[in-house]
C-alpha cells in the first residue's frame, strides 16, 4: 500500500485533493444492493425450494464478485485524484490521507450499518428491512408460501373474510347497497337504505345549521317602555349596553348581576335625544353613542364622557367647509383596524370620519351623490372587515363604497344606483366575516346579499320582510353560514320574528317568533355564542344554550336574588306608672286628632305664614307703606302727583331757565364772559284741525 501510495502522493501535489463524500458511498451501496436483489430473484424464480442448497455457495460467490466489482468501480471513480487502490476500504483510507484528515469512528459506524442493512452474509432476504408492523401483520406468510405484500387496510380483512384463502374474489369490499354477484347499480330501495345510513353517519359528524342556533333558554331584561333602538356587547362579552327611544342608556354586567336581572347604571348621555346606535370599540374600552343630535359622543365603560364631536356651521352652503355635522345623525360605527377612528352619517348629506383624539374637526368627509349629482341623505354606514372600504346606503336606494387608502374621497370605488327602492331608508349594512359579501336590510321589506367582486346584481334576495324601524338589524352567524334579520310586527298582527337564512341558498332555516311586539335589533356574539334581541316593547331577550354557549347570561341566572334590606324602626314603648309622683307621671297618649289640632295652633310648628299688618306696624314691619314690596310700589304709584311735563320734554328742560338767568350760581358765573347767548326756537303755534283737511274738502271763498 505504501508503494501504491507514492505515485498518488506525487500526483496529488499537482492535482487538487478530493474530500471524502459519505453520501456518494451511500448511494453507490444502495444501487449495488438493488442490482444484487434483482439478479437473485430472476435466478431463483423457477424452483426456489429445490435449489436452496445450491443457492448459498453461488450467492456467496456472486457477492464476492460484486464486492470486488464495486471496489473496482470506486477505484475508477477515485482515479481522477490518484491512480492507486484495490478495494473500497483502501480507497477510503487513501482518500482520507490525501485530503489531510481522518475518518471519525462515528462515520465508520454509519457506513458499516448502511452496508449491513443492504448486504447480508447469511443468505437471507435481500433488500432493506421491513417497516415497523409489517412482520407482525404478515406473520409467517412468506415461510408458508402465503401472500406477500403490505398488510391489508383496517376493515378489509373483516369485510373480505377468508375469500382470498378459499380462492374467492380479491379486492376492496363492495360499496353499501351492492351485493355479491350483482351486475349494475343497486335498486332504488337498496340505494335509499344505503343513502339513509350515510346520512345518519354524516349527521353524527356534522350538525345542521338549525342545531347551531342557541335558543334553548331565554332571559328577559327590562329596559323601559319604549322600543330598544341600540344594542352593544363588548368584545369579551362581559358587559351589555342598551339604548332606547326614551333617551336612556343602561349598562348590564353579567358577572355582577344576579337573578333579579337589574342594570347597574342608567344615564342620559345626549339629554333629550333618542339613542340610535351603540357600539363598543375593538378593544372594548370606549363606546360610540349615536343619537338624534348632530354631535356624536364617546363614553367609557362606566358611562363617563371621553369626547364629543363638534357641531358644524349650518349657515355655510358647502358641507365640506364645516368642521362637523349640521343635522341629525343616522348611524355610526368603529374602524375594525384603527382603534381611534370611527365614522358617522347624517341627514346633512355627508359621511364623516373622526379621530377620538381630535374631536374638534373631522378627519375626512364623503358626500354621496345621486342621479344628476344631487345630494342624497345617507341612512346607514359600515366599514369592511379589513377596514379598506367604507360603505353607505342612501335614501335614493343606492349603496356607495369609498376606498380608505385614498387621500381624498371625491370619487366612489363602487356604486350601485338601484340596490333598493328609491325613497326608502336602508336600515343596516353588514359585511360577512370573510369580507367577500355585503348584506343590506332595506326599508322596502327586502334583505339582499351582494358580492363585492360583482356588485351590479345581488347574489340572493328575500322579500316580504316588514321593516318599520329605521334601525332594523341584519347580522351574520359566527360560522358565516347564516344571515339573521329582524322583522317588525304588522298592524293588527300577533308577533314579530327573527328569520334565519342559509347564506348559500337563502332558504329559511328557522324562524324565532316574538309574541306581541316587533323585533328591532339583534346581535349574535361569536365568543359567547349567545343572541341578544331588542324589541319594540322595551324588553331585551337574551337566548343561550348551556351546551353550546359560554359565560354571559349563564353567570347571572345561577345566582340567587339578594334579600331586600328592610328598614328597622324602634317604637318608643309607653310605660304606665300609675303611682308615680306628679312630676314624673307621663300623660296617657291621646288620639292623633287632638294632637294635630294642638300642633296646628302653634305658629312655629305649623309654619303659619305671616298675617297682614294692621295699624302702624308690628314685628318690625311698617304698615303705612304696606307689608310687601308690591304693596309699597302700588301705594307709591297711587299717591304720586301727575307731572305736567311728562309729555313735554322741552318744557321740562326750560322750566329752570328763568331761575338760572336770575340767579346764576353754578355755571353762568364761570363762563359769564365767554358763554354764548342761547337762542331757543320759539314754540310752533298750534295748527287748526281744519288745515289738515285735503284741498278738495276745504270750503271755497267767493
């Protein structure tokens, strides 16, 4: 080996030395093992059992030849860097010496283990070992001449039985409804039975949409006597806020409420304005209040005011020049991506964007336009789920969308002019949770579903849904498979209802009837899996299912009512002492009538008013000028002498002129030399009434 290595060292000085490639050796060994397996299988295919005694020597010989051939192939591969080497081991050692490093014991262990997997000296099976579980599944089939291959999938052996052993059919089990020896599809009865079995198994795996509605239990919260026009649940589901047409806003805390179902706070944030919308921010720390006034308010979780939007100047013609709304608000909502931004729409024909940190001026303004560029009034507005688009529904029946990424909102991104009937108020716009669909609840009694990728025609439409409130809701279910809307009670009707539609087919899945009143607002909280419904009689219905819902109403219904604190009164007991001394003897209690008469005579205890004064006066009051100010003024006016100069101000001034001229004491002495002589205009002679007559009425002379 030393002599063989000398030329290699000389040649290695001129050529670049190769590094030891363990992966190449692995691939070459695998290739050799595959070739050996194929040659062995072809050689012993005719009579494996008869020639087993002769196979082992020939197999050993063939292995030696293949080993030598593989060593020569490795030598030929390494001949580019050196010209010596007779076996793979010698070649590996020589390559390591040429590369200037040694093979680690770990690498030698890997190579030896790989070779032991694919090369066996005992003459057994050729190839890699079976995967885990194959030997256990196959048992001794190979030794007994049985089937060879992977084990059957679960259920195949049970379905096939012993068909393969008895020479029967081999293959997968027949589908449900098919019988052995049948040609063609099964009959309708058999297929129906198979379909029913399949449906029953699918029902166990997947619930129907109706089963997902949490309406097994119900509690009722009493807000007031007028319709509940606003509902809001915070993102965590801990608190509920309700607003009504009676101007009140009530706060309900599920964790702190007992079975009496009483709110913990009631306030009027906008004085005498009806509440139209309430919505928690994305973080749940503040609430947006939309009322009948022109100014939106933001309050915190406890009802204290955080900010109030400024009111615009209603005398300016251009609404964009004003800092805020000039008319009553219709709707409002928070931006789902920007926690400090919200949007409002008003009857002044504008949709404005606000920032909670700068309520003194709007952040952006949009002016919806109708046919001919005329101003239209927006009645509902909504942000898309990703916050990119802002939608507004107008009184002319149109739905308009603006792109939030643009700096100016002059042109609309999408516009449908005939979404609903012209002249009706669209009460709600709602985006689906996946952001691809938009639902609109029209005042024309329809519910329409729009695809934002094709905004010209509605995907689905439902009719005959009465809507008499300008804030009737429509929402998507948490799994986005249903659309829910409230329906008002017709005049003379018996109930309002909440209708559940399938999103794909728009078929009615379920109807929830509300006896004796209209349904106005509805919410389906995704975290609590509970529904809140605001009605026209001032009550709030909360639906839940103990098996499907979480927390929320289930926290308060299990608590007992707190006992009312009764006021304790201690009555003074009357002790009768008949033999006591007169100075300690207490009089027996008399009837209350006599006691009241006695108190009535006492002017201090009965708070008697002052009596009128008679004579010159008593008790510090003068009777000459009257007991009260009004009497004094009346007496002074009556006793005052008439002023002759009351109707002659000139005479009142000149009445002192004669005295001032005769006795110049105050002014004329100082200005005696320089004072000009006053010249007064003589009084005009009184005209006769006849001079006022027209000329043609005067009597002609001569």
